[in-house]
């Protein structure tokens, strides 16, 4: 079935066109064209914008803003994005990374969405023409989101740790993925923690109980024990051909422990 | 539905077609232009059989809408041989028995070409990474990896 693609120079015009029923925004095509190829008849029209601001990466001081159309490949080779590049490299193979965008990854259903996970750990802000939304709120409400995401912005954190667990190397689908941003006081105790989990729900979620259990602790076997015990609290892991929900729940503390101690 | 025009350079020659809006590049290449070297495997971005090079980057033609390629330069495996002489990658795939059923081969060769264009002397790890988005169900991959390394050596000998 033909999809009727409409291209607009501005995000504003694209937003207007996106109001029609059955219309989806086209980023790199790895989600919506895939859905159409699979026979998803709810997609009848596609809209995209060629606004250059959507493809910009701005790094100034400690602040980063990445346009929604920026691809994983561009992030992976950007010299100033540090450990975030690791999360971008975790997405797909080389061809997918040349196509898949930051904006699209925010909507990728589990087991995909590894990059959004890193943004969740960074507590990024999702920007649209209608305003700014904290990423946690955005992800929770993404099924009803209609305004085109224009960019994500966040404070750079060199302490970002990222782990994707997959059975096939170097490119495999996630059994689970974990992103962690920690701040430690001068005595080594954890003063703030954000832990984001992938595949532990239908979209990236925060491990709030584990974060709380880490506060004031040092990063050793004993210090992280309570956090590991609480890691799966409130999660609803997916079951798919890669792993069962039971297996994901069982191995989560193991991998979180390795990431925290590594 | 009204047709939309698309125009791009395919393997060095200008192509212009009127297509249905929303048609994938894979379908335009195979059904309109008759270049059947990119294969339709999964149509899901998983197998890599449809890989082509668009403006120097490896892309999946099954997930790329042809309209977004206006003005682009596209390379497919059918454009690699020059005057009946096979490209070093094609030669190496034959010499190392890296094709069995052959369905994945054009995609593999596209992925390998992008690698060698940027990294003329790749390590084995570079090759594995470059081919990681392409699935082969026949060879067990080893002959393909060897083919790419062989082609890289052949290139460097020619350059020397």
C-alpha cells in the first residue's frame, strides 16, 4: 500500500499535517516504514520535515542539545559526546545506525530503544514546538504524543555508564540494557543515582527503589547489595524470542552489579 | 493517486522515474529500474540483504522511501564491475567461496565496500563489526570475513 509522504520545510507545517488521522512522522524509517512493510494498516500517511535545526548537535559548556533527526552514527562518531557514543553504537548494525534517529529511538518499543535509555539516565529534556517535557514523563505518555520532537537536551555527564546485554556479538538484540549516572561525594559515597533499565517494561524505566538504596553507600559488594535486591521492583519485563520475563528478572541484579562495580 | 517524480544517480547513470508516493527504494530499484542486485529479505531492517550505499553511507533500501533519495548518489552491487572486470570484493567472494545461495552476497558486498572505502586496511574485528547488520544462513560467516580481508590485501597490493 502506498503511504503518501509529505515533506515540509518547517516543523510547524509538519505538525499541522500530522494532525490528520493515520499520519505518522517519518524519521529514519526504521520504525514506521518497518511497520508499514509488516502490514500495519494504521499507517496511511507519512510526514517529515527537512528543517536543518532537526539535524544539529550543539555542545556548549556542559550542555548538549541533539536534534531529533540526528542519526546514531553521527552521535557514535561525535568527539564530544563521550560515553553517550557507546549507547549509540549499541543500536542496530551499521546501516541501521546510519538511518535510526534520536527522535525515533524515544518511540522504539522494547527490546529496542537502547539510546533512549541513556537519555533517561541523563534525565534529558524532550523538546517540541509545544514545550519541554522531562524524558521520564515523555516516555510514560509517548503513546499519545502528537507534537513532533525537535530535540533532546541534557547536561553532559562523563560518569554515564552503559551496558547492553545481548547473546549475539557484536550486534544482538537486548536481553536487557542498563544506563547509570552516579554522583559520588568526596568520601566515595553515592550522593545521587539515576538508573535506567531497558527490556524491563515495554519502554525504558527508572529503577527508583535501587536508586534510593544506593544513596549514602559506597560502590562495593556490600554497599550495592540492597540496590541489587531492589533492582527489579516495579518492573514488568517483556517476554520475547530473546528471553523470558523470568530470565530477565533473574539476571538483572547480576548485570547491574557488574556495571556498578566495573 | 498522483505519481511523484524521483531522480537520482544510480551506479553513475542518471535515473528519473514517476512512482507512487511512499514506495521504498528497494521496490523502485528492483521493479521500476530493474536493478535486482539488492534483495528483499525481511523488509524489516533485520537481514541487510537490501543494503545499498547512499551518498557514501550504508543504508537499508527496504526501509528507505525513494522520494527521500532525490538528488542522491546511489551505489548497488550491480554497479561495481567495470567493463566486465569484477570488483576486488566480488573477486574475493568467489575465490574464498564466500557465496553459497548468494542471497545475502550483494548486501554483504555493499557493507564491505563502505568499510574498505573508509578503512582500507581493516582488522578482523573491523570486518565483523561492518558485517554485523547482515545475516547469512549458509556460510557461517567465516568465508565472508576472509573474503573481505582478502580484498583489502588485494587493494593494498594494487596500490603499492
